[in-house]
C-alpha cells in the first residue's frame, strides 16, 4: 500500500471541488486535470505548479519496483514520482491546453537515462525537465538531446503502456567519427 502525500491529496480534492461544470459538456464536472491545465495555462505557470506540488521520489522506494509509469491522475493525487511521472503529467496538461507536446526519454553512457516533457513553441523544441522550464529553442530533437546530455547515444518519443513506457519513435545519434 502507498502513502498519499497529504498536501497533494488536498490539492487534488480542492481542484475537484473547485472545478466548475465543463462548458463544453453541460452537466459534467470538469476533471482535476482539466482544472489544473486551465488554471496554470503557461509553461512558466505549469513549472511553478510542478515545483510546488510534486516531490521527486524513485519508483523503487515508492512502488518497490525499478520502473513504474504512473497515470497523470496518480501523480496528481500522490504528489510524488520520478522523471517520467513529471513528464507524463506535464505532457497531459500541455495537451489539454492545446499545445504540441510529448514525452522524450534519453539514454547515454554509463547508464544515463532521463525522461522529460518536450513542447513545441514557435516551431522550436523546449522542455519541462521535472519542475524546471528550459527554453532551449532547439531546431531539432537531436539538438535538444545534445543540450540535455552531451554524450547522448539514443532517445525515444515515449508513451505509457500500462505502467511501463513504450517507445513510439526512436532517435539515434549519428556518429561524427570516421573509421
């Protein structure tokens, strides 16, 4: 059984209670995620929300397993998660705001692995790295990957598949060395 972070549970319950009826569907209450997306409508505001409401905690200590991808709802209620949980929640909220975004996992030497939420603004790639907004203004995913990890080897646009991640697009680093 997991412990629920009391402050985050209170926020989720307040969000649900304060959320007005959804205008697009009369008679249906707006979800907590919709309310958060509407209330924190810029990447800057969203980063501040993530910083104030979430605490980083590894899956092993939270769930007793090495990898567990929570749903955005689970992250909001628990108030805890690791890098992919932050990325999944941020991605969901940005999509609800109508922004083009996705989850991106990056891998490098010596076991480097990290997941972030990437969003496109003015044709350029930027990211929410856990609770930090980073406006890389990268022209490509490869450029953005190099800013995250100089020695990156490969990356993947990813999505939740149950409580695991699944690559939907693989990005391999092109070696600049010749034989």
